C-alpha cells in the first residue's frame, strides 16, 4: 500500500492511504515515524510506501485523523521541549 500527503506542517503529515483511510506520521531527516506508542516506534524511509508502512493499525476516518493532525501540530513546541 502507498500513501499520499494531504497536508504537512513540519514535522507532521496528514496522509491518505489507497483505501481512503487517513493517518498522521512524523517526518524527520529522511525518515518517517508512526505515532504509535510502541517502543521503538515504527520507522521507514521517507517515501509513499514508507509512510504507509509505519501507520500499522493507526488508520482513521478523515475527521479523526484531521483532529489528531491539528493536535500534533499545536503541541509540537511542547513535545520538542520535552525531548531536550
């Protein structure tokens, strides 16, 4: 399965899969990461196939994925400070 970027506000992307479902991924330094709380997080090369592969069971309908995307973008500053 491949995925296509619908919207991007670095480092987050709202993506659409071939089946019409949506997800949010994080893209940094040529890699994409799933938002799943698994450790280690799913990671793949930054490509259409890579984006789809890191989502796992995280595919959502558009409204839920768009809400998640908005929250992740809003909280990016907080997340980056936590990692410092």
